[in-house]
C-alpha cells in the first residue's frame, strides 16, 4: 500500500528532505546574463582548460558537485547517492564525473528535465529511509549539444526564431534527511506526452503539452490551488513554449500567468541573441541552485512549484521521422511544513 | 498512449499561432545581396583568369578552386558562420558554402580522430551533394547516349 | 556590366533558396542537394547554359552551376568517348572544385579549431 501517494502521479513526503545547499557553475555567456550575480562560479573560457568541450562539461559537473559539498561543509563520503545526468549520448558528462567522485551513482536521462527527476528520486530515497544525504546534479554545454543534436559550430546556418540556446553550466543540489528547509514536500512525476511536434528547432512547442499535463495533474492530485503558490517556474519552455503552455492551461481553467516564470527566459537577456530563450539540462539546474534558492532563502518566495521540462529528442529518431516527445517533473519547494 | 490525430491537429494549430515567423523579406534581401556579392567576387576572378589567357573552361575551374579556397579559409578563421547568420542561403548556396559544409564538420570532429573524425565527417553534407549530383549526371548521360 | 549581371543572377538564385528555407523548413543540406540535382537536370536540358550566358559567374558560383558542370561534362564525354563517358565525364569536369574542396577542407581542419559561439 503506497501510503505516501496522492492521486495518480504525486507523492507527499512524510519526512520531507531539506535542500541544504545548491552549487552552480556557468559559462561566459550565462555570466553576462541578468542572473550573473547568483552563480557561484563563472567560467572565463568555456573549454575550462580542457582539450574538448565534452571534457569541459564533465569537469563542470564534477566541480559543481565539489562546490556544493564545500558550501554544505560535507565530504563526498557523507553522500549516500549521486543522482546525475546530462544530454550527451551515454550521459558521459555525469558518468565520467562520477568516475572521479567515487560515490554510489545513479545515472539519469530525462533530457532537460533531469534536475527535477534527480531531486524527486533523491527525495524518495531520503524519505524512504535509504539515505541521509543525496546530491542531484546535471550539466549541459552549448558546444557539446550543438554538435550532437544540430550543426557543427562553424557551419554558416541561420537559427530560426523558435530555436533556443543551450545553457553552458552545471548545477548540483544536496538534499538531507534533517535540516531547516526549504523542504521538498511533494513531487509529481510526469508522463511522456507527445502531440506530434517534429521541429527540432522548436522545443518549446514539443514540451508544452507535457508541461501542461504535469501541472494540471499536480493540482488535481494535491488539491492545491494556484493561490497556494508564490511562484510556478518551468525549466526551459522559452518564449514560444511559455505562450503555448499558458494557453493550454488557460483552456483547462488554470490561469497561472501572474505567478509564472521560466528559467530559459530569465537566464538570458533578449539582447543576447538567443531567440526563444535558454534551454539544456543546466538551464533549470543553475537557475534553481543559483537564483531561486537565494530568493527562497531571502524570503521572496515561500512556496514554489518548480518543474524542469525535457524534450526527448534524438537525432536518430528525428531522422527516422519520429515526433519529439516531452516530459516534465514537478516538485513543491516550501519553507514551511 | 494511442495517437490521437484530432488532438494532434488541434495542438498543431495552437502551436503554430505562437510560432514567430521568419523575417522573410529581410532574409531574402540579405540572401540576395550576399549571394550577389559572392558571385561578383567569382566574376572578378573569372575576368582575371580570362585576361591571363586561360580558356573559358579552365578559367571556370580556376574560379571554383579559388572560391573553394576562400570559403574554406573563412570557415577556418571563424568568419563564415558569422556571415551565414545574416546571409542565410546567400552564403549556403554558392560554392563557398559547399566548402564551408566540408570544413566545419571536419574541424569539429577532428577530436574524434583524423580518420573517422575529420576525414569521415567532412562529407556529412558534401557526400550527399556529390552522390545526387553525380548520379543525376550519369542518368542524363545515359539518356543522352541512347537518344542522340 | 558583367558585375551587375553576376550580382543579379547570383542574388536571385540565393533569394529563391532563402524562400525555400523559410517557407518549407528545408535544411541547408537538402537545399544543396536539391540545387545540385536541379542544376544537373537544367544542364542536361541545355537550359542552364543560357543562364550562364546572361549571368556569368552569378550562374556558375551557386551550386546549380556545379550540377550543370556535371551534366555538361557527361554530355561532352559521351560525344567524345561514347558509353564510357557517361561514367567519366561528370567528375572529370568538376575534378578541380571537388579536389580543392577535399584538400583545402582537410588542411584547414588541421590548422584551425572551431570557436565557441557567443
């Protein structure tokens, strides 16, 4: 009997874990964006002294973990599990970082939804009594993602207005069984939703149905209303995805616009030529662990619905004519129990 | 989950409503101007080689070689993609764009080695172009051979 | 005068490609393949020669001209060598451009590294 389950897709934690620290590293472009003051470390050079961007991304992942350990005054041996993933084939950034970190590791792939996938599973591990400390972490890198999913960097192509800019960065969160909050009180795990979008340059449209589905399910499962939240934040819908999501929700009777923000829109300035906004697994990770945690600590927001969103795109399936499925996992972050 | 065609169509209509349209007029004008300018650079070299006494055919070959060199060089020094950002088709369609499509993946993938990285990936786009171009020309040749 | 003609012809060919990209979401690779095939067909029909007469380099520099060279090369070789020309003509006529692309492409990829984008 799953006594902690609420409704169809949500869990309510009995002993909600505390978010005790968040660590972030971002690339130079993100470091010029409006949230620059909230990041722990800004790279001057996005190769991070490595021979390839893949190595640079893995090093960012590793250092985000080291950074968050330092902030929480913990050692890696204190950590029961690392839950990490990234966008690259065989999640090499996370796996190769874990090779150095020497910690029990669950590798995750949820595309850009990986941050809340890791936090959900981590919170379950802690509430289930299987762990006292877990780290959830994820990374992405513009230059590794471009070559895997799109075009070589030096190819002279035009990026359409619907396209998004993959965030270079890594973010890590430590959850603990004891602490004074902010707590993860609920988690709604999303379904893979696909309404037939095929344009790899329009991820917002591919993800919006999954995002809407998870948000609506969350409200139905928990009985919460929009008024219960100070902020509802998605991972990387971008400007195009935001507009679609707001309309989908409005049609179902949820007008969240006044409470709504999107990490992909917040992380870059419109003058930074990123078209629809930021994207990538690190997009939600660095905004959550940088900007949002500090806002919560400063009392600006007391209860937040945070949902990382992923477009489950693969160049192989795309070339075979498959559409792009989306997924979104939501967690409730609250300063009180 | 079963595919719901009606729902997909409904969603497509919503999604399309919010899709920012490309700045067609601006894009076309830029493509026209840049494509025209690249052609003029070609014309300059064509006139130059003709004035040096090369035959039309040889001069055209030399122009191709020169333009391919320029396209490859500008890609190498990281300028061609900046041109492509505003020129669109204006820098894709000329033969310099063909060179760009060869050098850019070769540079990008050389970290995966010089055989399966650089040398194999350089034909990602050029390969299909040669396959379809040559195959079409052979079909044309066969038709010509039997009809002439 | 030939500069103006080349500018207009080359510009027009690129502008048509841009409309195709923006209206149909054709990728750059597909545009190039379409153009080289179309160029070969127009060359085979003898139409493309007229465009070159008008536009000079404006018609030979775009990839349509590459397709045209392939077709013209094959036709000339068939006239000279018969059936074997079907297979030798196209690449012979375009050998300069292709060899240059392969060689310079490889050399520049050795010398230069891709730069991250801002």
